[in-house]
């Protein structure tokens, strides 16, 4: 049964978790950067790390996966 499968343990840093939360809220890279008080490039790095940690290829997939795992 699929429901009996263990949920993988995903570890995000507090900053990555906040980035995922802001992605889920629909913010753009520039808007996330402004919210976090960092540069656009730093934000892009956070997004890349979130995608890698969740094993996905897009922001939309990251948000969906984050919701599945209860991260957002």
C-alpha cells in the first residue's frame, strides 16, 4: 500500500524553508530577495538548493512537494 510508505526526511535550513514558504505564496525571485533582505543571486542560490533538497526541477514542483511533506 502506498499509504504505508515512509515519508522521506527532508532537511532544509531555516533560510531554505523560508524561501520555500515564499515560493508557495507566489512571490518572484526579486520579491523573495526583498523579503529576505538578500541579493537576487543569493535568492536564486536558495531556490536551487530547495529544488535539489526536494528532488524536483521546478518551483511549482517544489511547492507541490513541500505541501506533500507538510513543509509549507
